[in-house]
C-alpha cells in the first residue's frame, strides 16, 4: 500500500471539493485500499442517510467490491467506473491509482456527466508510485 504525501492528499481533497460544487452531489471522498477515507467528505449542509459507522462500512464494501471485480481485469480490461442507482441515491466509484473516488448523488442525477467531471478533476492529479 502506497502512503500518500501531504501534498498528494491536499490535491485529492481539492478535487473532491471542486466536484462537490456540482449540483445534486452529496458526497465525494477518496478511499484507500483498506476502505478508509483519506480525502473529501460530505457537502456542507447535507445530512448523510447513514450513520458514521454505516458510512465506514460502505467505504470498506466499495473497496472490497472493486478488488473482487479486478479479478477479471486480464480478461475484460480494467474498470473505468462502477455505478449503482438506488431508490434514494446514486453511488459511483472511480479508480484513481490504488484508491477509489466514491461519489454519492441524488438518484435522478446524470451519472455520465458526474463520471466525466470526476475523471477530468482526478486525472490531472499525479500520484507517485514509489
């Protein structure tokens, strides 16, 4: 597991903040390989639908799901993103290096638009692999 520098975390946090400015987005966070939040969080004024404990469980679940899906990368190619639309929320995860950007938005949100914006913001961040 790569340990990020303070500068790298600041860049990730800034990208999260910029994505949170988009309409209907409730949460943008970067979670590491262990499923721990390392940057970002909820938009100011947004009440989470889940308790803090359940939010931490979702982080771990999303990372585990991503890791399991990577088993097929050699056959199907790498994952660009994972999106699930629930009755009360749209949930998107986008890989960035060894980490995942986890985005939640209102269920009627345009997932393709959100994913495109996330890729634009996070692709410009360089994270060393050493």
